[in-house]
C-alpha cells in the first residue's frame, strides 16, 4: 500500500512539474516572439516598403506581404517605435496604392459573385479585400496616433507633408463611403464591416487632428467628407454594426457613436437618427449590464432620445407620441469644436429612470395608436415597474 501511494504521489508531482515547465516554455516563447515583433516593427516594416519601391503596387498586391503588414503594424503602438521608424510604411504612396487595390479587389469580388460564380474563388477575393481594408485601417490608426503625439521637428515636417497630401486627395475619402454604402450583409462579414467603419472613423479623426496641427483645411475636409456620404442607407449600415455591440470592441462601438455625434452636432441633423431600429439598439444597450460603450456615448443616446421626445411633443404627426420627460433635468447641446464630451444628465431616479427609458423605447415599437393610449397622460418618470415589458 505504501509503495502504491508513493508511486501515485510521484506521478502527480511529475505531472505538475511538466505543466509548470510547459507554462514557462510558452511564456518564454511569447516573450521572444514579442521582442522579435517589436524589432521588426522598428526595423522591418519600412525595409519591406523600400525593397518594393521599384514596383510598390506589385509588392502590396502580395497576400503574404499584406499579412505581414497587418500582423506587425499593431506593434508600432509601442513607445519605442517612432514616426521616423515607419514613415515610409504610412506614406501617402502606400495609402494611394492600397486604395487602388481595394477598388480593384472589390470589383473582382463582385464579378466572382456573378452567374457563373465559384464559391472558393469569391471567398479568396473577399479575403484579399478584407485584408487590404484591415491594413488600411491599421495605417490610418498609426497616423491618427502620431497626430496626437509630440514629434521632433524633422518628424513633424514629414508628418505634415504626408497628411497634407492625404487631405488634398479624394480617392481614399471616397472609398470608405462607397464600400459602406454597398455593404451586403448576406455576402460580406461583420468583421469586414468593422474594418470599414473603424477605418473611416480613424480617417475623420485624423482630419480633425490635422486641423489642430495647423493644417488649414483639415476640419473643412472632414466636414465635407462627412456631408458627402451621410444618407439613410449609410446610417442603416452603421446601425447594423451597432446591433452587435456586445461582440464589438469599445473602439468599434465608439466609431459608430462618433458618426452619430457628427450628425447631431456638426450637421445639426439629429432627426436623421429618429429610426426605430436605432432606438431598439439604444434600448438593448441600456438593458445590458456592462456594455462596451463609453459614458459619453450613453449621454449622446440620452440627448438623441430627448431631441426625439421634444420633436414628437411639438409635432405629433411627425413621430410617435411619447410622454415628455419631467425628471427635472435639461439636455444641453454639446458645443462644436470639442471632443465628444456631452453633458451627463444626473437624476435622483437612478435605475428607475433607466428602466423608464427602456420601457418607452419598447413601447415605441408598438403601433402609433397604442403609444397614444399609453403615454399621452403622465410623464416618463412616473412609469412604474408594471409598465416594463
């Protein structure tokens, strides 16, 4: 018996020891890979572009090359990687060639979806399109990040030259509206849509930041770009991404709400967001325990709902009748020119106010006659728990 228990204990200790050794080896491997990736981001990314400089378009067209760029670009976020280390990678020449390749790949993908389509061929075309848009988004993210940093005098000169060129060209600015407007949920993935919407948000933020960096037309370019593609179809596509808010990252959800913010504040057209699918997503976000959404975005939702309530009370025929909010708090319109910081509405009702919002939004999904019967008397804050669906 003694020898048996001794044998079992030795087997158990051996298993524990092997597990520890395996974890240590995996940790060491991760450290080495991280060190290699960081070194490649500093020394290799620009080197790859310079080696392809003779025929940059052909180099960027290679799937392996695109994968390398997409994999190693996030490591450029490390403080040790300077703008000088990747200035060729984020140059206007690379962005222009990727824009051309994105248009070409999108056309090839759509052609492969024709009558004689082959599923494998269309999948490969779409994967290439997705990878190109992912690299574009990464490049714009890096440019936006450097626009918010203090650069050396020489780096500042390079950066301003690149961003001025970007502001003057229209191809990239027109690419995102086109692809977002033509997005088809049946044939294209949500991951691809995330790259489109996040990339467009990074582009808008870059234009806004370059305005702050004393490029005269940065802000005007951003507003013109935004005005050119805001329509019901684009808004619906953005809302389609918001419907999967629980699977999105905070940055992806914030890209949607930044889009809504520009509509409400810069274009002063909050009425374009008065749509039941959007309100339904707002209700789902309010009901979620810890949604990946910032407080500023929650405040923006509150402001949009207040504007809709205000409109519905003044013009019942233009929208569903809902009760006027009498919580004793007024919504102030955020000022232009500031980052997306909205006035947070304080309320003594706490959770009950949040429940009332959800109740109202769910009731709005019913018919207009039912809404009139339920909400023409009383106020939002007077709704009880029995009113909740």
